[in-house]
């Protein structure tokens, strides 16, 4: 039996899957299109809901895979299946012969400039949640200068027909609550507002963080959408929004606006799905064999999924799914002669 | 502000605008509000630039005011539009240009509705035939007259004798550009620059030497609307929208306002007087008000037309301070001569 497995994508799900496969006695290869392993986790500072360090978490994911053959700055160019085996050609001209493939290509962040009314990349003080996370990590962003008032806009590019993304991105609400608390810690005198549609506090500890945000940090939660952003003569942002609970429109001047950009399909999904002969859903994420009982398995034998390649997920969900995917591969390959 | 962010959006909302051979339809009300604007448009394109722009006395209102006031149903509106297109077809034209922004919105809405519901187009064709024995082709290109001036802005700049510049200081004039709501708010892809950051007037101002002002209530409606204005009791609501805009633009100290709709310059010009009477408040330098222009008037000023031939004497908010600022020579005594 060919005990070699290809992992496409070197983010948290791919790293966990590769580590688990090696534990189970398989030889894993990781192909990663960027020059570093870690995916989006490289960019985060602290993880919800308990503010665990992202860097430390990544380090723990990287340690077990230090010996694994990894191809960085590399993509899959062609895949051909003969019997139960795949011959995979990479962009560095290497050819791998594997028995199974895990697609852990993850997600892309919604490009905030597409929501033109919010003025990202037009008005200086409009940033994304990813930009803010980078600021927390590095301590440096020229757009953030001791803000006295900060707004967070939930659901940017998510649950949005006009943006062609109907899906909820799952993690943005809790991220907004987390970041609101963090920025309040950094600027205790600042007034912080969260403009939300619904507050999806489904995970363990999320509701507690939400309550703490209100009681300890004084974050104001306004149920309503932001309709437009403009700049006044001093460069501050003038935001128009709706407060649906008091049934009133409101206008507020802020020093900083943070757009909670959603998870959308990875830009490479169309190409990958064509190479692997797998289906994508209407939302552009990969389609598994069955959403309930076989969510880590593809419709084609030997193709498996882990992490956000099949839809928005939290980090623990991605890691658990990576473990499940590795186990599913073990079960699949054990049946081969 | 990050200017190249806007430039990126403008590059995504480009639209094809032919520069010649148009069938031109006028506005119901512009000739009353700003009497020389349409005449200036035709003089520029036909006589100054030698282009083929045709109009016929047989065309009518587009029906927009009646439609937006709920006086006529959509099918009636579409049949009126169909007749306009039939006149265009009979005259041998394929490019259609409307003077009025509401008309542009009506024509765009009609064509888009027919695209999605072809059975409605069939019904309208039958209605038109029954009523007038006319048939029509749909325009290949639909433009607003400001799209055409936008397209020709560089040619106008080349031929210009005046610039949107303070002659004394050499500084560009600070210009507020106000876009009519029916230009791109309904169909963003049909407007140059889209709905959030339209470029049609910005492009003209840039080409003619001015500096654009972006202020918080830039996108806000002037308040003209239809129902709120046509019903006298509602006019306070209209006024309050204009008031909101002026309060918002005031800190930016604009020298002038340029608009591309019939109703918008009317309101922005006239309501300044009402606000001064009601609140004792004025805007602009030396409390002289902020002069409001149509884009044709500005094109005319830039090309050196006599201000009184452009109908600027009809403006409620005096334009002379701006003319002086631009260094335009004019005869005060001729202002009201026929």
C-alpha cells in the first residue's frame, strides 16, 4: 500500500492533519502556496474567547511537523488518478505519487473595498478586523492614533446578497466582541460601538465575553446596519446607521471604524476543484460527500477535506476536523491492499 | 483621503459613451429653471464641436414626474418611453441622450425592466401600435447629457478660455459636485463612477482646473424628490434636506456647486434664500451664498460664453462674486437686457 498523503494548504488544518497522519504511520507532504506555514493564524494576535496567544498556538502546531516534507511557494499544477493512486505534479516540477489528498486550502478574507459605502482604502481611518489584529500584534498602524471613539461594523461581506455571499462567516461576531474589549483595554477613555445585525454568540464562553464587554468594558451594541461612511473636515469619520431597537436613524462621528470582513471561498478553489474533479457549492466552498456523516470526505474516493475549505469554521473546529480527516484517511487506506 | 482608492473604483465603473450621433430629448422643467442650459449644450456640441445631435419638436415629457407621483402606472410610462424611442428610430439614430436626470433614470429603469421581463416589452409594443401606429428600436446606447459633456471634457478644456481657478491667488476653486439621485443610485453600473463615488462631474471639474470637495452629506438627496415637493405641505421636508447639505459642506468653504439634475440646482440655488429668510443664515464667502450651476453653464463659462447668454441672471444666488473670482469679464448693465 502506498502510504503517502498530500496535504494541500499549510494552515492550521493542514498542519494538524499532516501531524496526525505522521502519528498514524503515513508519510505526509504539505504543499503551501505562500512562503510560510501557518495560514491566516500567522496574522492573528490573540484568539477568542480566552485571549490565548495565536503565536504560541501556531508554534504548537508547527513543532510536530518540523520533519515533514514541505513545499513552500508551491501550487498543484495537475492531478491524475490511476486506480487508487494520484499522480500530482507541483509547480516546482516535483511529482508526487500519493494514495490520498487532503484539501485544507482554507479561506480568503472578503475584500472590504467591495463594500464601497464603507470607504475602505478611501477614508484613512477605515480599517479591517485583520488590520486591527495586525496592529495588536505589531503595535503599529499610522491610521490608529489614540482614538477616542471606535466603531465596529459586523457582517461586512457576509449575509450579503449584493456581495454575493449569503453565508454567515461564523467567527466575526465573537471577533468583534474580542477586539472591542482589546481596544478598550488599550484606550480606556475611548467610546466603543458595535453595529450588528445579530449577535451570534454560539460557542462556549462567547456569551460570557459578550456580557463582560458590556458590563466591564462599556461597549455599546447597536442593532442596525451602517449605511454610509464619510469624512469630515478634520478627517474624522461620519457614520450613518440605523438603531432598530429604538427605531431611529443615527449619525455618529468616530476616530476609527473597523470592518469585520467575512470568510469567503479561497480564490484558488475553482482551479483546485477542476484539478481534483470535485464539486464546489454555490458559495464557492468545497462540497463534501455528506454534510452530516461524511463531512471530511470528498465525493471522489481518496479526496478528503479539513478546515475552512468546506465553509467558515472556528480554529478549534478546523483542528478537530483535521484530526477527523486524518482518521478517515487511515480508515480508507487500511481497506486498501 | 486616499485618492487612488477612489480612482480604483472609478476604473471599475466605466461606461461606454459614444461621442457623436445622438437623439436628444429635453427636460420638462429645465428650460424654466435654468433657461439657457439646454441651448448651451446644443450650441457646444453642434456648433463649437461640430457633432451630430438631433432633436425633434415632436418629443414629449418622459412621464417621470407623473410616474414618481403615482399619477400614471408603469405601463403608461413605458408606452410614453416607447414613443420617444420610436421618434429616435424614425430619425435614424441609435444613441439616445436625455437632458434630465429623472428621464435618464426612467429610460434606464424601462430598458432594464424589459430586459428582465421581455413579455412587458411585447405588451408595450402592442400598446404603442394601437395608440400611435408607431414601432421602435431600443437605443444601442443610452446616456445622460452630463455623460456626453464628461466624455468631451478634455476637448472643452483644450478650447477653454477660463479655468475653475481663482485668478488672484492661482488656487483651484473648491467645487462641490452634486449628482442627481436618479443618475446612479438606482443602477450604479449605469453611472460613470458608480453610486458611492460618481465621477461624471468630478471628471469635468478636474479637467477644468477645479478641486473637488468631499463632505459628509455629499451623497444626500437635495430633497427635491416628487411627492415631498409637489405637495406644498411637505416642502419643509425638502428644505430640511438641502439645509442638511449646506450645514455639512460649510466647513469646507466651497466656492461653487455644480450639479447634473434639473431639480437639484433649483433647490440648492433657491433654498439658500429661504434659509436666509427663515433662519437668518447664509453660506459662502462674505455671506453672499454659494452659487449653484448646471454642468452646461460651467462648460459655457469655461468656454468663454457671456454669463448672461448662459441665463445666469435667473439664479437666485448671485453668481457675480464667482465670476469676479474667476476673472471673467462681463457687463453688469447687460444682466437683464433681453
